[in-house]
């Protein structure tokens, strides 16, 4: 895989995470969700807009969202 392909792959939005964060509504709810996942609201937004995410954090996000954010969308290279 070339560096360009990696960059394009990394910029793919995680629509299920974006939808889930919007569904939470308030900043407080989003902050609480982030804390349960062991991260920050800012990091969740970076992930949602195509930033990298570890397999461990992917599992936490999937579990804390009750499967609404599937592992396959967070890390298709590992879980697809």
C-alpha cells in the first residue's frame, strides 16, 4: 500500500460514530461517552472525521455504544 492510499484510507469518515455523537445531543453527554471510552470528545471527533483509532479504543467505542458504532467501520483493516 502506498502512502497516498494510506492517507486516503485514513480520511474515511466513520458515519456511524458521527451519527451516534449527534444522537447523544449535548456536549455533556458526549464528554461522558468519551470518558467511558477512555478518551476525549476531541479525539472521538478526530476519529469520526477520519483520524486513526487503535483496536483497543475501537472495541471500547463499540461496546459503550452498544454496537451502534461497529468495529468494522472503525477499523476495517482489522475487523472486516
